[in-house]
């Protein structure tokens, strides 16, 4: 049963230049289906029709691919100004009664509905402002690092490009998947700036903003790190395809 008062925003507007393809990243097929549809499938199991897909690159093709299988809403991000800006563009499409918002990435196709539900349950039970889905990786290269205090509380997320050598040694990484109190989400997004190496509004910065405001921030580790594999290159696509194929075998 879909959870009440929960919405899911899926970020699917990027081009994916590292794919070296004319096709928008989220439209690349996995076992005959567009990558984005695996993410939407997990989302609708959790939130029903309260799902907003943020589109930009090849927007109409992405809308068409998703709409062929699912009844969800779409938000158009005209300029790709970062993940924070993408979420901001989805806010007007959320229902008025939404209390908690889950944010997913359109290029993380192995995420399971059970994992999303676990994230929401932990978030609600602990009264967190934000709960981040984390993962322990032997090779964390490329992922944002989760910086914790001595008690294990989350202080900030530092992107690979902005991380110090000490921070790069952290193996606990950000999966890009969050649950956020909807009453705070707009305020946190308003506080974002593009003062970083990419000149973009990083969604990850909402954690630092919430911590500075003494808000409760939680972290849930994902028990199966293959679920959070992101597809950024053709090699990643092949690796994820192999996992899907092995899962489909009887």
C-alpha cells in the first residue's frame, strides 16, 4: 500500500555527458526498459501517484517513456543549475497534504521500494528534519562523503571535488537519496548557494544548513550497496545490466 502524506521527487533532468551518447542518460535501456522506469517503479510502490519526475534534457522523450508505464507528474527544469535547483522546481507540483518528501536519482535504477520505506520509517520514528541513505564502500571515489561528529550525527556532505584528503579517506558515502520534512524543505532550498567548484546549487548542502540550525539529521545505511550503484558511464550501464540479468534468472 502506498504511504500516506509521502511524496517522491525523482531527479531525471541531466544530460549525462560521461555516457558519451546522444541519448539522455535516464533513457538508456536496461533489459529492454528505460533506466528511469526502474526508479519510478520503486517510487510508485511507496508513494502511489504522489511522484514528481524532474525532466530537462530530452524532456518530452523522458515524459513519454515514463507515462507509457506510470501515472505520475512532471516538473520541467529549464536550466540545469544543480540538484538543489532541480528539487526546487518540483515543489509546486507536490500535493498540499505532503509531510515527508523522498528524493531519488533517476540514474540509480537498482533501488528497492523496501529500502525507501525503511528510510521513511526511520525518518518518521525519530522525528528527523532530514534522513540520508548512506552506504559503506571500499572504494568511495566519486561519491560525496558523509562527515559525522563524534556521536555519529551527520554534520555535512562533502562532494569529491570539494573534499580534503582527510575527508576523501571517509568510506561512508552519500547515495543521493534522502527523506526530508516537507515543512522545512523549501526553507532549506532557499538557503542554497552556488559557491562551489561546479557553480551549482548542491542538494547535499541542505544537510549542513539543517545542522547549523540544530535540526535533527539522521543516516540510515543501505544494507545492499549494489542498490545504490549510479550509472554515469557505459561501463556502469553494463555492470548494472549484469546485476539485473542475474536477478531475473529463476
